């Protein structure tokens, strides 16, 4: 879970840096977004409560540990992978 949280935090920081850079480089013929409008847009863009319930799951990245817990808790396992490598971006 920490790895997923770290990944999304890094993505959020990259998005914020891109937004800051784009706002800082507004040319004379462009209008900057007024602060109240920017606050409204940021509220809309940010993930809303309940929007991503999969982020609330205590995901495991160790298959052996996941199997042990699945057996102990009598629950199924979900194994997610991606065609181009690790879904966690560790390729």
C-alpha cells in the first residue's frame, strides 16, 4: 500500500509542478486563471471521497504473503498484472 501511495503522491506532485509551470509561464496574450477559479478547478480535479474505493484496500505486493493471508482468512486472491510489465511501474 505504501508503494501505491508513494506512486500516486509522486504523480500528484508532477501534476502540480506542471500546473505551476504552465501558470508561471503565461504570456502577455494569455490570461492567468483567477485564484477563486483555480481553487474551484482544483476542487473538481482532486479525487472525491468514495471515487476510488480500490485505494482503500490493503493491497499486498508479495504473492507468498498474499497467498498465506488468503488461506488464513478463507478469501480469494486477485492477481493483477499488465501487458507491459508491473502495474506498479517497477519494470
